[in-house]
C-alpha cells in the first residue's frame, strides 16, 4: 500500500469502524456497506478523458514519505461532508459518499491525479454524481420504509459527542456546519424534490456553484439546471413561514418541555398551531409510528401519553440542526431527538427521531 493510501486509510477507517457494529441490523433505508479496501479496487473511476475505465490502487514510490497531494485533497473533506449531508439528509450516507469519493481519487494513477487542474472541483463533481445516484435509489428505499422517514439530526459542535465506541475521537471534518440550510424543515422540503432538483438547488443556491458547473454533475444543460433550481426554490418559498426570532423559538421549545414534563394538555395545546403535525420514525428495535399525528389536541394527548409511559425520561434543551430542540435520554442514553418548526408564536411541525442508527452522534457507546 502506498504512503498516501495508507494515510487515507487511517482517516477513512475512523468513519467505517464505528458503523460496523450495528451496520447489519439497520432497516431498509441503509444501503449495504462496502469496505474502503473493496472500493479502492473496484470503483469506477471518474478520471480525465483518455484514462482507463477501471484502475487499481496506484503505485507510489515506497520510501515511507507522505503523499504531498494528500493534504491538498483532504482540505476538501469538510466541504464534501457538508455537501453530501445536505443532499442526502443522512450523516451516515454522507460519510459513505465522502469515503467513496476519496477511494475514486486514489484509484487513479499519480499521472492522472497530476493532470487534474483543480482537485477540489474534481472531488465535488464526483461527490455530487455519487449523491445523485444515491438519491435515485433512496427514493425507492424510503417508499418501503416502515413509517415516516425523517432526515438524520445533527447536534451543534459543542454538543457533538466526542467519544466513540472503541475510544475513537470524532474528526472535526465529520461535523456538519449548521445554518438555515440544514434546519429540519428545510431538509424535509428537500426530500419532496426530485434528485435532479435537489442537487441543482443545493449546489447553486447553497454552495454557489455556477449552473455550468452544476450541469457537469447533473448531466443536463445549464439552462435545464437553472429551471430545476427555480422549481426547487418555489417549493422552498411556499413552505417557509415568517421567521421567528431565535430567542422566541427557544422560549417556545422551553415552554413545550415544561408542559410535557407537567403533563399539562391545555398548556401543550396553547403552544401548538391548530393544524400542527407531529411525525415520528422508528428503526431497529424501536417500533415506528406509521402516520403523522395531526391537530393540536391529538398531539398534546399523545405527548402526555408518552410522558406517562416513560416516567424516567430526561428532557434536555439542545440545538438540533441549528435550531432549538429537545433531546430525550433514558439512563444517559439518547432515545429521541426532537426538532420543531415554529411559525409566529406557535409550533407548526414536530419531528421526533427515534431510529437508533440516526442517534449515533448523540450518545457515547
């Protein structure tokens, strides 16, 4: 193994080892794991024109020195992680995409790598194409998902669990940068888009790539990509409620927590919009709630019912995807992460993530 591939192996294995533990127990939404070693040997290469269709691990002089190009391409890792998470709504799938993107880079010969003028642009193009493929298959998988599929929540940096099973640390490059483009409400709207719409919109409107660059990834003309992004933009605007100040949002979530703990149905109803909806997922040994709960009173009564069935549940105020949210823990283990969409002074939508695989960054061990 070359020095560059060896260094990359250490970085990538920090992602994949953590996920092997429960990998085979995951529900239908999780695609089958492909190891880094197999990827390096078998992936299709998105190489410059004239390159062979398939490549094996490149041979680099084995003098033990680090690959001088490694630091250059690894600087793009955070950007790729942020892009892939916004496109896929899953930290786990985003990690896979980043891993496969780097495997394709190292499947090329040193001469092919040197022929690429901008490694960062190449990595982004490859990651975007992989995401486009994943989105196409994800739509079919999520149609077979038992219950409602909710994007995977991420905590803010200060609250991201630093420890991992086996004593491994979380690499800062694996953390997702939080802004309005990762709010749960935003990601849920992205889920309603076609794969091409989602990729065109996120690349252009969020990451500011030109439509000419987007066209290379989506495989359509710049004009077609402009139309895709415009269609996606209309969906976003149609779903957006007037912004509520952050301090007010935090206060409403805090009041919801207090009313939940007090089992105060009337207080909960007063915090919810009359047409509010609450959606909860499941996975593994956690049974799914098959349909969203609609209406303030129904949500309030269900919330109180949960409080009665789990009297030892500890509710914590936390930042969920950049917005005020709640985390439910039992015996120190995170069992639910709750995100809110607030319009004015009322809660419009609630998402309760209960799938253990999606709660991985929130719990040690």
